[in-house]
């Protein structure tokens, strides 16, 4: 987490615009917290350099980190059990916390292919059930066009995991990743993709979606308690969304971020 790419200091704006790609973090459900690098492309080269090189933070585009108003669904949430949270386990990215500020959050569920109609419907029902569970805490809307979605859920085998110091690839059941982009009105935005292994079925599929969707809503980390949906590993009896999960989500949405805010004009 502490290592990041060091870019050569540009001598001119032309050199700056030549930089083509950056990295984003992704989380995966499995034997523990997994951080991976994924190619990330923004639509504005100045913003790329600003985001990932501290030398440019005072001279280029983005606003300071700012909080958004807390969504009414989370404002109304009260934990009568005083269960606490695991906010200390949540990763703050270089653009702040991964907070949605425009609602409803649009979700696309890819219809399964190469399976019977009955199997496809059972798969979709499991996925939609887990999505619906989170709609109690943030407004969600299922859409039929993937290009309109903020979060895409795909029935696709995640790439193999290769741990540090171990060259043996391991399969994983699900993977969640995000990318950044600039909307037409120059607002810094993000979108998520969730990959679900085709071998997942029944309660384990629902639990995987519940877990990964929590990441996509902003819980970019794992709980150390197996009674939470965001526990770092699969368990024999998958738990529902817990008060600790919701308490953590609420604390995330109280934090500042660059997401959802317009770019400032460059000073030079």
C-alpha cells in the first residue's frame, strides 16, 4: 500500500500529457485482504498527474477533500445494540473514501449465458436478493443497460491470485475493482465491476454478492469478525448484513472525498 509508481518530473506540459496509465486498488473476497493493481485510465492527463503525483496537488485540477451530505437512509440509521464498527480497517485512497454522492446508485446484473433458463433465473435471484438487502441503507436502482450502470455485476471467473512470495496461482470466488473517470461536467466519478465465479451457487453466491457489494458501496476493507458480512474470508454459515457493517458504512459516508466534486481550473 505504501509503494506507488514514481513518475519522472515533467519539464513541459507536453511531457505531462504523454503519461498514459495509472493504477487503482481492488479488493477480493478470499483468504484475506487482497490488494491488486489494475490499469486505470482517466479522460484528462492533467488529472492523472494531479491524482497520483503529490508535486502537482497544489497546481492542478481537483478540489480539496470535502464531505457530502449524509444520505437520508444513513442519517436515519440507529444502532440500538451499540455494536461498534471496523472503520479503522477501511482503506482511504488517494482521492479519499469511495463514496457515492448521486442516488440512486445504478446496478447492472449480467444475465448468465451458457446455462439453462432455470439456472440463469436462480443465479439472478440470488444476486438480486443480496443487492436488495443493501438497498435498505443506500438507494439503489437495477438497470438493464451496462453502459448506464455505476456498479456492474458479471458472472465471470476472476483472474487467479498470486500472493507475494508464492508463485502458485490460486482461484478466487469473487473480485471487486473500480476505475475513475471524468463525467461530462468535469466531476470526478467512479464505477465498480464485480466478478463472480460461475461455480458459486445458493447461499454462498448470495454471501459473496453481499460481501462484494459492500465493497462497491464504499466499505473498502474487511472486518475481523466472522459475524459481519464484510469478514475477510468465507464462513460455513454466511452472516447477514450486521449492525457493524452498517455502522462502518455510515462512518465512511461521513468522510471527505474528491469523488463527486467538480475539477477546479488549473492555475497554470
